[in-house]
């Protein structure tokens, strides 16, 4: 008979694995966080290694949890088991984090938290628990963690650095959630260790050839070596006849456990079955449920004696394969009975969702009452942010619904929940179930709408746009409000993926759709404005768009509608050159997402704010926002077109750095058919080459932006680059044609941004108009001949002015107007172009003033290529510009620079940690390296030191 010490036998040998785990513990003792994933087949000894590590960490605090297959559908179940001993520190977390974790665990009521805010809360909680002594978190059977718990724990594991927190996972496979974490494959024992273990459990001499065969067939799997010989006679083992070669080792071990379970007395089997489907091991609950089946024996003494259960305060199976064997040995009726009594024994008020799940597992067929309870559980799961769990509850509710109509409705609801959880394959399967039932026209349209949303989310551009447009048309007589929302979704999808022709078809259909039944919502105003933009042009659309933008920038709009449509509203503000509202919408949404912990939409706003920061000439802030967006994208697994990064690279103007990035991002955008990403990259490529003086390349890139979506703001933004490149390459007619388009684009509002850009480009075209006919072709200036909308000329000086006077007037207006905006890079370029023209006009003193201003602005901002242009032009005016040189301090990594900039802005370590999804200890660790590299002694020195560090 085996002794109680035998479960530790798999640690025979294992020197390499022990060394790795001991190294992890030493790192924790040294204040450095680590995470490690142990993976290998069932029975190979992962759990024994975890026990060894916990035993070796007597000087640390250890918390443990294990994934349970029956709880995989319950959101945050595994996470709650792990951190429950630490929740006494919950009240010390920052407010948003405290609320997020409380809602996730059902401790308080509020809106569903972003799961990555939950992750940040757990990171802060673990770091706080490790302040007094290192903390070791051990998660066994991680392959059975619910999805929400696995994602949060992986998020935390990737951010362990400056705090003495270790996380050890044990899993049969590494799993996609844990990709990128350090891992260690646990294999079978070496041959001599396997033989030693085999000899320890076989109480008689074993032939060497037979021992060799057993070791080979088990591949050194310790649990197999312990369990397969059990119950076999000496004659069977002597000849090797008791072993079955055809099955995998874990399956053979589990079969051995099944045979041992089957040999137990009936009441003991019943009690073990109840324990197998109750994952917490709560003895009181298990005994209460057992009593309902008239099982009156104590907790399975015979099973403990037989090594199937481990002694302790809770009911613990010796190995997960024992739990699986107990469950699979039972008949369907026995399993249902076990789930039924557990549901009856579970407190409805304290744990309604686990009770509902047991009721669902106990149901032998359709059960409307249970299905209704599952729907309620889905609502609670969604409120906690467990969308995957909500989807699972709704799917099971659909399975338990007998009537075809309600079953299809529940399947459709489950499909929509799966879309929101990102489980598109499961959603598609549920849509097929819904489609099989009797759907009315509205339900059928909602089903097809969900198909379209799946296609859009999966970047299937053509399918998404076509489906959404077709569904919107069908919804018009059924649900006019939903039809208009679907047209807006289709318009957004087409703007991202498709051509101007597709946008026109959608816009025409939207214009003919029924108007809102009541007062128009902001989204209705936005749809009308965008549809008019495509079908009737900017002048007709401008009032509608301005009206819609005003609503989105105001305070009356609801949060849900604002969050859903603000990205399109911000684009509309850009189309109307409304700098103030464009900035207002984006600043508010970014701040709201940060405060609420809504990381998925925060990616969009961080990138958008980086674009504004570049235009404002605040490259330091742009770098910080780019890094923030990248950090969130990595944390959330979002696909991100790094528009802020490519724009920053283009305006910095370092060709060797910018060109590879631009080419890589453009190729990535083409690969997923994301036309707007490619168009953005072409625009900033034109900026880069205009700065470098490669005007022919700039012209080619700018021309390419005009091929698609000419109504959108990106093609509009590219027109100034096209005009400058065409003027500098002697293509005056092409420059004039582009200027006419720009005149129409900027006429939608008398904003300094739009009119300043127009004036600068008008001056460039006027430079090439050396004849100075004075005919005032195109639009008039608002005085004299050719007067027209917007008060802008297309070509010619007008009013008898000379070409030189006309050019200078436009340059002066450009400098004046752009000086009233926040866009310093555009003002710097206006000074540069004005100075270059004055130099060619041989007006050296005037040229010197503007070129020096341009050089100082571009150098201070970090626009190296444009600064070099001014530097080259200045000597001809009789002055030489001072060349800036980089500082000699150590170079900071991107993350160090980002943390230093935030600290320089006055943020505390916890505030920086919350913004960058790190722990305060990790922030402190990085700041110590920053102080060492820049030789600082105080945070007050950061701003000046960073300015020196970043100087071009």
C-alpha cells in the first residue's frame, strides 16, 4: 500500500524545473516581479512542482486557486478564488479601480466595468498586498479558468516588474491568453528517475525489460507510473500484459481512476459526484446537498484512504483527472440529480448565478422557468462586465426553450452577446440556430444586422458594407430609428473600407429613409449631414454638420449615444475645420474613457489626441499619447493603425526612421483593406517629402490620396501638400486645380484653421502666377470682380494688384490666421514659405525675419526636415542659424520617456500607474532609472531635462 508521502514522488529529479522556480522566488525576494507558465500533459507533475514552490516560499504570502471545468462560464470565478484572501485591502484602491473590482465580483451595483480596468485593479491590489513581504500567486489547471479571469491574470502577469509579486500558472497547454509570458514545459521524468518511482510503487521485483516497457509507454509520466500498476497482478505486470498501448497516457490514468471510483460504495460515489460538480470544495454546502439525496456518510473516508481525495478543511481531489473520472463514471441521470440538489442547497440570494447554472445542468429537457432564470443571470453577468458569461447563460437559455419562437429570440440575444464578447464563430453558430425558427421581419432583419456587424468587426469590408446597407433598407418600415442607426454604421464602414461610389449609394439611401418620428437625435443630425456631404456637397452639408457637432460637443447628449458615435462626430468636426469642437470632443471622450477605465475606445482617442498634439507642435505630448495607445492596444489585443506615430515620424522628418515605418503601416492597412489607414499614410508621406524637399515624391503621394473618398477629411488635408509639391515642381495648373478644391473645402466655415491653410496655399499658387492678369478667375475675394461664396479667389491677383502684392497679402493673412490657431506646425510652415518667397524676391531683411522665426519654431518643435530647409535658406539673407546638437545624457527608452513626461507634468506615481496600466512600484522603478540617466535629484528638474533630452 502506498504511503501518504507518495504524491510527492513526481519530484524525483526535476533539477532543471526546480532551479527555474527557485530563481523566480529569488527574484521576488529581490523585489522583482515574475510570471511563469508551467505546461505539460495531465499527470506530468505540474501540481507537484507548484506544491514544492509554495513549500519553498515560507517567507512569502501565498494565495492559490485552480480552474474548474464546470465554472468556465462564470465570469471572474477563478479570479475571485485567487484574490478573495486579499479583498480586505479593496477599500484602499483608487475609486474607479475599487468600483470596477467590486462590480466584477458582485459586491456592488454599477455599470459594467472594462475588464482591463479590473486588471489594473488586481495589479494594484497584488502590489499593495506585497508591500510587507513578497506575494506568490499560484493558479493550477489554468486551462479551465473562465475567460475573464484568464484575460485579467494574463494582463497582470505582463506588468510585473517593480513589485515582489510572482504568478505561477500550470496548464496542459500554454493557451492563447498566456502567449508571450515566460513558459516552462514540464516533461516526463528522466529514465533513471522514472524507474526509481516505478520501483517505489511495485512491491515485488520487476523484470528490467518490463520496467523499460512501462517507462517507455508512460513517457515517464509520474502519475501514470504511480497509477497504472495499481490493481494489476504480479503475473500481469511481469509480462507487461496489463498495459494498453492504444490510448494516451492521461486517458489510461483516468480509466484507472474510473475503475477505482466504480468500486466505491454507492453513497460514497454519490457524495464524490456532488463534490465533483461543486468547485469550491465547501464541505457545508456539499453535505447539505448530499442530505437531499439521503447520503448521510461523512466526507468519503474510503476515498481518502484510497488516495482519491486529499485530507484538509475542504473537499479536494488528489488530481483533476479524479474529478473528471468521478463525473464521467456517473450516468446522465446521476449527474442531473447532483446538480439539482446543489441548486436546492445553494442560497438563491447570495449566489443566484451558480444556482441557475446548476439548475440548467440538472434540466433533462426544455424548462421555461430555468431558461428565464438564466436570462436574469445573463443580465447580472453583463452588468459585471462578464460578456462571455452572459453569452453562455443566454445560449443555455435558448437550449432550454421549447417554443421555437422564443428559442430563436434567445439565440439571437446570445449571438449579439457573443459579438460583444468578440466570439464571432460562436455568434455565427447561434445565428444559424435563430434562423431555423419562425422569425418575423424585424427579427430577421436584426439577425442579418448582427451578421453585418460580425463582418465589420472581422474586417470583411465588402461583406460588411453590403449587409449593413441592405439591412438598413429592410428596417425602414419596421424600426425607423434602428434603420437610421444602421445606415450610420454602414456609412462608417464604407468610410473605413470602401470607395466614394459606395459612400454615395449609402448616402442616397439614407437621404430617402423616413425622418425621425420625434425630435432628431444627435446621431440623426450626423447622418443627415454626412449623407448631404456626399450627395449635395460641402456647402449644403456644412450647416447640418455644424448642428450635429454642436450637440456632440455639448452637455445634453447621453453617454451611450455619445460614446457610440463620437468618433464620427469628431471626423465631421475636422471636415468643417472646426478646431475648437474637434479638440473639445476628443479631449472629453479621452478623459471620460480614462476615468471610466474604458480601454477599448481609449485606444481610438489616444491615437486621435496624438494627431492633434503633433499639429499643435507638442511632440512631447504626442510621444506620450502614442505610447499610451500602443500600451492599451497590447493590453487589449486591439488592432491599431498607428496614425499618431506615423504623423509624428513624418513631421519630425528623419527619412531613415520615417520611411520604413510609413511603408510598414501602409502595407498593414492594405492587408486588411483599410482604405482610411492607407490614405492617412499617403498624406503624411507627402508631408515628409515636402519637408525634405523631395517635391516630386510628395506630389505622387498627395495625388494618390485623391483617388478615393474625396469627400473625406484626409483627402482634404492632403490638398495643401499637393499644392506645395505641384508649385515647387513647376506644375502651376495642377496646383491651381487643387486650390479650387481646397477653396470649396474650406468655404464651409470661416475658421482661422481652414482659411489660414487656404491663404498659405493661395500664396503658393500666386507665386507661380507671374503674369498677374488680374482677371480674378474662379471665386472672387469678396470685393471686386468674381465675388463668390467663401470670399476666395481661384487664380489671379484681381483688383489690379501685382502678383507680388497678391502673394504677400495671402502670406500675411496665412500667418495672421494660423497664429490665432493652436496648430503651431502649420504656422511654422507659413513663416517658412513666406521667408523662402521673400528671399527669392531679394528682400533679405524681411526674409531673414520669417526664416529665423520658422527655424526657431521648427527646431523647438522638433520638425527637423523643415528646420533644415530654413537653415539652408538663412545664409542667403546674411545670417547663419545656430545648429542645435543633441544632449549627451543617456537616452531614455520609450517607456522611461513616457513616465518621465507624465511625472514632469505633476502626476503622482499612482496616477501615472493608472494611466499606463502599471503598478506604482513599476513606475518608481522606471523613474529611478530616468533619474540616473539624466543625473537628476528632483522631479522639479524633469521638464528642463526632458527638453534638453528631446532637442533635435
